[in-house]
C-alpha cells in the first residue's frame, strides 16, 4: 500500500497549532517564536515531510527552477554548457531540470510540456535536429516565460541567443586546409534545416568559391552526424570517381567514424587525406591520429545563457534589448590535418 504523504496539516495536528503557523515557521517568519520553529522542524523530520514544490510554485508564481533542453547529454560540449550554466544559476538561487531530446522533435515537444507543467521560471534550450515546426517554442513565449536558445536556435523566434559564428568557422577550416595543400575538399554536414548546420554549409561553399576550388554537389553530404553516419558518408566519398583529398566534418563523432574508415582502408591521414572535425570532444586528442577540431567555448556559452536568463527574470515588466551573443570559435590543429608539405612533395 502507498503511504499517505505527510502534509502541513498533519504537522499542525501533532503540535496543536494552525497550518498557517506551521507554514510560517518553515519559512522562518519572524512572527513565529524560535521554540515553535524548532518544534515544527522536529516534527516535520519525524513525519518525513516533503514540501510540495509544484503547489508552492502555483501559489507564489515562482518555482526557482529553470528547464534545460539539450539534444543529448553524452556530448562534452553540452555537458560543459550545463555545468557552467548550473554554476551561475545555483548562485542566483535557481536549480535546473535537465531534459534531452535525443534529436527528436516529438520528444522535444514532450519535454517542453513537462517543464511548463512543472512551472519552471524559464527555459534554456538547444534545438533537436528534427525540429522545423516552432509552435512548441512559441507556446513558451506566449506564457511570458523567458526563453533563451544556445548553439542551435532560429532567428524567427526572436529570442535571446548564444552561440559561435558557424559561418566564419567554416571559412577558418577551409583556409587551414588550403594552407596544407588540399585542393578538393568535401563536407559532411548536418541538415540544412538546422540553422547552425546551414550556416556551416554556406560558409563552406562561399570559402570554396573564394579560392576557386571545385564545388561539386557530390562533395557536400547531409546527415545526422552520428559516428555511423561518419562511416557511411566517408565510404560514399571514397567511392566517387574523383574522391576528395580533405574532409571537413561538422561533428567530432561523425569525424571519428570517418577516421575509422580511413584507417581501415589504409589511407594515410593526413598525407593522403586531411580530416577536420567540430566540437573538441575529449577523444579527439586521444585517437590516432589526433583530430583537428573547432573549440566552441562551451564554458562561456553556459555562463552567458544563465546570466541572460537572470537578466530576463529581473526585467519583469520591461523588455531589455534581445541578447545576441556570437562568439568567435577557435581552430585546434592536430595531426589529422597538419600535413607537412615538404615531405609530401618529395
């Protein structure tokens, strides 16, 4: 049988005082004596009383909870963002509820409904790959709850956003590969429907055009950027009549899959094929060869997202200018692309 949940009324009955007095004692109200406060806390502990935070939030209109939605938690980038976000929010008196969409639009919608039901004071989110319809995010805005997007977001929502310059990141990568003698560069990207991946593809195409390099449609492939996707797309690129001599992958996980295929087929990296990933996952510095990648400044993104929420929640009846924090990414050059041109030419 389920044990009945202890209520404030139960504590009041034991002490023969009013439920209102119990509530005030628990909130350390100055009008309640220290003797009564100690008695209330003692009985609450004995009866294993657990506050009903949802009921409290409904009464006060404030839960001190912030909902966080990420595509996945097993990514170093997202886990770092969450860690730094939580540090700022905890200091400000907030706790976070973490949900993950697993790149599913349907699950993302359910996550938002759950967070809204829980009466969170705000939501900080990075969108799922499948998300195209934004009506569930509009639902958040319609309720007057602060919504901050990071890494992945859509300009159409007109909300605060924090991320890196994905377009310029692609230019930076292409410039690097060209400096290493690469002339036929392919791109394994995410889906164009997602803003960050569309920007990376646009940046790739514009950089290729800028340097008059081949722009063949078969050198640009879209995927979910999983490790298995990296393997499949790398095999497809190698099967071309005129395969690339470099591949820029929009995710370290897919880059790892691509590297596995190259190693299995005894293609020398970087001598015969240069490879660049994206995200600076820890394994990129541990595999052989180590993978050149892009650092996304997860710590700053997490802190700025949390600080932006706090600004929003304090604004109350006035609306400060929208925050659009675009950070400059950093290329971390490692063995997978650090081709020695003097050796290659001999």
